[in-house]
DNA sequence: ATCCCATGTGTACGAGCGTACACAACGCAT
DNA sequence: ATGCGTTGTGTACGCTCGTACACATGGGAT
């Protein structure tokens, strides 16, 4: 039996959970599905994560850390260029190609509505993003830009339509005083 | 045995489903929970709605119709007053007191991300609201205002914080050209 | 009055679920 | 080497679920 005393067992389970949630949604996440995806026995997931919610929190937190890094790259600090254009481009890169990440992000948002345990994770993400944006504008505008970006993302995801970067740039620009 | 051949049986089931979804979330919605809430036998819900998704669609569609009416009242047609102020006030009335309606609305969004069958329902709601707003501004601005309102709602719901109407009014005003 | 069929009801089945728990294996301090 | 505590594993229990289906019932066309 290989992989006995696997030092990264816990991490492998988290990674598998992210894959499952990205593929089937949070609803498809169970101890069994994660165990199968991670190729570990059922008892292993229950050992490392006593409750399913604990596993969910760990997975979503790690997923969000990844998103934060991406956003930080797309929003260089020194830039004094057109903030609206930068954000619109960032949204574009986020929404084109593999949308797994975005979908997971909004699933976290909306799942947090019903599960208080997820509230802090969602709040962390918002704070982090707001702080990044606040380097280029005032805090109030930063939060407003985030709100508008959230709304635009939702509209794109829900209508299944395509993303119009120029449209987003125009509207974001209106929010910047 | 009362209520045999209940002509409003189907409607009563839908109403019960809305109550259940509002209380426990869409996740808490099952044939059995709805049947119990509606005080009808299990077989009755499966007869009127072959699949659970069918029931979900019917319930959310009806819930959204209600929201549409409320929004129509809050946004009188003739008004040429301060649109941003009107919207901020509408958001306030929506977010204060019983938040069941708002939560259900965003749960619909969430569910629609993963269930294509719900996509049209969510799209309907957006179209309807956009049409209402377009009576007071241009269509592009209308959609942008909706997006920003969605984002603000999410932030309020997730941070569990209180709603600042003046803050919302200021930001909405920036979007109106 | 009779018959048909939409409607209503109860029960059963198989599956997946979270969780608990007894037991196995192994690193490590002693 | 020996014992112990952490880590890993397999199985079982009780529950809820969606769905299917056989049977009951009664309104309305004939």
C-alpha cells in the first residue's frame, strides 16, 4: 500500500476539493467525491477534516489566495495609467478561456449568504481586492469599482453572453471621480 | 380525507416551495420538505412536478414576478426626479427588514450558475428590471445601474453590515451621465 | 348511469450522504 | 527495542433523497 504516511495528504485533499468544486459546484462536494478525486480512502478525508464545512472553508480559502495573486499581477502598483482600462482588461482575462475560477469565486459569494462559516472567507477576498484597488484610487471608489465589476461579471456569467471590454471600460470610468 | 381534488393544489405547492427556499435556502428544498410545508402527501408534489428542477423553476419564476411588481412600485414611471436617489431608496427598502426576498434573489443567481434550466429565469428578471430602469435613462446606463446595485447588495449581505443609502446614492449618481 | 382519465395517495427501492469507530501501520522519543 | 501517539484505513449505521409505481377517487363527457 503506497503513500502511507503521506506528508502532503492534507494538501492533496484540498487540491482535489478545489477541482471537484470547480467541476461540479459546491453542491457536488462530499467527503466521498473528494476522496475519490484525491485517490485516498474515505476515512482519510474525515480524519483531516472533521466536518465537511471545514474542508469547504479550507478549499475556498486556498482558491481565493490564488485569485488574489492573479489580480495583483494584473494591477501593477506603480501604474498611473488608465485605471478603468486596466480593470476592464483584468476582467477580460478573467472571463475569457477557462471560467472555472470565476464560477468558483461567485459560488463562494453566494454560498456565504447561507453559510456563516464562509462569510469571513468572502470578506477576506473583498478586503484584499479593495486594498489592491485602493493603491490606485480612494477607498470609497475602490469598493464601488469592485461592486460594479461583480455586477458585470454576474451579468456575463448568467446571460452566458460574451464580455465587452470596451463597454466595461466606459462604465468603470464613470465611477472614477 | 379533505382537499381531494383541490383545484389549487399546484399553486399551494409552489407557495410552499417559496417559503421553504426562503427559510432554508434552495439547498433545503426537496420533494419531501415542500410536501410537508404544503401539507400534502409526497406523491402529490411528484405528480404535479415530475422533476425537482421543474418545481424549482416554477417557484423562482413566481418569486421573481413578485419582486418585479415591488420594483415597479418603487420606480414610478412619470418621475423625472433624482433617479439615483430613487434607486438608493429602493435598495434601502429592499435591504431593511425582512431580507428573505433578497436572499432568495441571489440564491437564484447562484443556482443559475450551475443549472442551465434556471438561466432563463434569471435572464428574465434582469431584462424586466432593465426595462423598468430604461424608462428613466438609456439602456446601457440602466444595465450598469443594475450591475452596481447587485454589487452593492452583495457587499451588504456578505459583510453583514448595514446599508448606507447616501453612499449608494452618490455612487449610483456617478454612473448616470 | 356509466365509463374514462386526470388527479390524488401511500409505499417501496436503491443510492448517496455524514459520521462514527475499531483496527492497522508507522515515526519517534525514550 | 519498546512503547506511544499521530496518521491512515475499512466498514458499518442511520438518515434523507429522487423517483417509480400500483392503487384509490371522483368529475365530467357520453
